[in-house]
């Protein structure tokens, strides 16, 4: 780490990041299988930095709720590790970059139903299946976790969005049926996918996501105590770095140099270990399903601050 949090001053820096990266014209895409995401204005842009010392810096649309989508996968992995322990989780999902799209079916059949990592859809379905062992309503358990870590009642499940995604979930159902056929799903394929899309449909602001992810920057210590051990928190960061952006993980590591996780709602959360958690949100996506303006802003922020794990 080459720079401390107080140099350069964060408030004007974040304001400048918003001025520079807020989209001026419509470019990029929105996912076709989640109709609710198409309605979000293209020029939304928010950023929040939550520091390990408890400060929060925000700019732009940092207090506008957005659909966290696959950012949820970081938190469900943490919950599964917390509840079931690493041996149980890692016997059913690997920790290798996939190099394929987040919802690809190809690898899963070739590799006999063991997903490459917990941050692609197949892996997240297995993690959801783990959580459902304890409670059938794993999405509500995730919501409680996020509400506690974010420190307020803000996060909520957009049930209407979840229902429309569910009716467009043939691909996720196909993944779940593959997993079931290979003996890597305990619950029914339908119930796991239903829970999974409700997790993805959680609405949070940049400020809330940054605060909720802070335990990963703080060696596993969350809002009210230990979430995970220091080494488990480090390992989640490692998986974010290698797998958090799907088939753009290498490019993101090159540009930003920080562990990150994106969602097709346009949010990206990144961790600066020992310093802060950052969430940026802008809804239009690149061809790999990652926020166009968000990725550019994080590359710029890490260049200007020196925040990087390298
Ligand atoms: N709910 C989305 C899906 O399953 C999440 C994908 C994502 O954010 N990359 O397709």
C-alpha cells in the first residue's frame, strides 16, 4: 500500500471521480433476462468508501438503492463459511477462475457438476443450497446479515423484480438441474433458483454495500463482532481477485489491482485490505456484464490513490 487514506483528501477526490465518470450519453447494455434493470436511468453514478476506522465518504448517487445481483455471492459465501465451515463448502465448489461467462453451462457438464468457483452462478447455487440446509428462506437470512453489517434497515428484497427474473430463469434452472443430476444439490433445483434470484434482487445503496463489505477489509471483523477468521477473510479477497469479475477477472486485476465483485445491476464492491471497502454503481454494462463506468472509475481511483494489493 503506497498511500494512506488521508492523502489525497477523499471528499473532493470522490466528487471529481463522479464528475469524470458519470455517463454523459447512453452506452453499454442491460441484461435482457432481468427486465427491471432496463428501467434504471443510464446516467446514475454513485460511489462510497467505508474505512476501517468507521468513516464513510460518499459522492453522486451513493444513497440510491440498486439491485445488488451477483454482489450477493460474496456475502452468501461468507455466510456459508461461517455456518458450515470450509471443509463442507470447498468439497462442492472449486476456487479456480472460470474464464467463462457468469451463467455458462459448458464447464459444469465437462467438470461433472463441480462449479469452478462460488462467484459464477453455478457456484452460487451450490452455496445457496448450503444455506438452505439451515433455513429454507436463505434470501431472508442474507437480508438479515446485510442489514446488520450495513447498520440500518435500508436493504430490502425487490420481490416483484425477483418474480420477473424467475420467469426468465431457464439458464439458471438448467445449471441447477445439472448440479442436481451430478449429486451436488440437496434441495430441489426450483427452490434453490427461487432463493438465489431473491438474493440477487436485494436492493442496497453504495453506502450500505461498502459498510456491509467492511468485514473483508477488517480481517473478518464485522459491525458487531467476528464474521470470519482473518484467514477466511483473506481467502474471500483472493477469490474476489481471481474470480470476482467472471471472464474479465484478469483485465480488472490489471486495471484496478484490488479484489472486486460485480453484479449485473451495475454495482461493484472492492476491498482495500486493512483500509476500506468501496462500492461504485452505474447501471450500464460492458460485454462481460460488469459496470462500464464503475470499472473505469475504480481504475482511476486506484491510480490516483495508490490503493492496490500490488
Ligand atoms: N441474477 C443474475 C443472474 O443470475 C446475476 C448475475 C450477475 O449479476 N452477474 O443471471
